[in-house]
C-alpha cells in the first residue's frame, strides 16, 4: 500500500544497489527514534546483502537510544571517497543534515543520493526519492521496502523498525496511529522485535534535569484567546542551566498540545547555532500545521510540523496604561 506509487523510484534504487558496493547511510541532525531506527535497520539489511555500510549522524546519539542494536557503530565523521552512494533517512531537507556544511564536496558529488522519508517535501534534493507522507514513520515505509525486496528481517532489524513506529506514533497515542501500522507492529513482534526496551528507554526513563526543564517549559506557557494559539519558549541558557539538549524536549510539544482550548501549540527552542526551532502540534481535525510551517520555510505532517529561523528568543513585555 505505501509503495503503490513508488515503483519507478524503487526500480532505480534496486539498480543502485546492484551496481554499487559501498554505502553511507545518513540520519538527520538531533536524531530521534525514527531516523536512527531506519538508519540502523537499512544498514543491517544492506550488510546482510554483503554490502559495505557506514552509518553516520552529525550529532551524537541521545543516551536513551543507545540501546538500539549496532547504535555504537554510528560515526560523526567520514571520508566521501570511501563510498559509492548515500542513503539519507527520515528527511528530504538538506539543511537538516549538517554534513552538507561540514563536507562542502557533498553538495557537488555525482554519487547517487537516495532519500527514504515520510515527510512531505518540495525541496529539489536527492536523485532517488522514496517518499510517502502517508506513512506513519520512515521505519514503517522501510519495513514495506524490506518485504518488497525480500530482505531478511532479523530480530535486531525488527527492533529498530518497531522503535521508529513506536516513537513517531507517541507510543501509539498520536492521531497517525492506524490499523495498518498496528498490524506492522504485531508483525515485527512476531519477527522478534524486543518491545520492552523500546518502551522503557523512550518513555519510562526521565532524568531529574529533564523533569526540571519540562517544568520550566510548562511554567512559561502563554495562551492567546484571540488566535487560540498556545506557546512556550526555551532559551539556550535554559538548556545550559539544566545541562540539557534539544533531544531532552522530545514529547514536550505533544504535552502542551493537550490543552483542549488551543487550535495548535508552538514550542520555540533556541539552539547554540543562533537558530530557533519551532515545533507545531495540533489535535484539531480542521488545522494543518504543515501549511503554517511552510510559510516559514519548514514543513512536516498535518498534525506535527516545524521550521527553523535565525534569531534569538526574547521575553515579551506588555505595558498596561491605565
């Protein structure tokens, strides 16, 4: 079902696989459970085919995801000449892969770039685009690719695939949870996916510094009754105060979105690189936050989207004159 309109791209991908031996598999910045799960799953799948594979991510892996099989093999640096082709997982936006800034020659490479993703994108990036925005996660789409190509799904691969599904559905609580993806999860369980560490590491272990950070985010919430927008902001100094990073805010956008009176919520996070990330969420059927994010150069899904802008967060001061 997820691959119905992708026959041409899949055929091109198969041709690249047949003609090349050395692959670099890339995750996006600030890696989450889906980009890492899909990276590790396809890397293990290609290795099982006898390919030489290196997994990379610009940022370090969050501690909570170090349990994923072979996550210790993900590197931050590489030599482009060591590879014949690149596979970018879970994003079709070049600016979300800082390797293209770190290695300018990547922007001029003639080596094929394959994108496997579930985010809608209009960016002209990549030679082969295996993208379906209707997929719950990139690992959900990748699981169908495994079956299409008759690749073996080992218990380790199944665990990585299920991790992406589980995290991108918010432990099967988000609106993108459907019968199809629940059947996929059950099938991955039968194939040996280890569900317990996925559940515990992603949603059941929260360090005290993160709890304190979340408390400060919640205390800064503002609701505009006119626009019905709920928002909060996290200056970079606040992240430093709690020895935290952007990944420690995983799930917070969904939490503040639970306010029933809000049309949608926005969580602004200031990063060390002088950019502010906005994470938009909605539970309303008539709201498409991806369209809002597109106005600022971003994108995403109907109910979850985001964008980045250069700048810094500042407190707003309102003077009441009486």
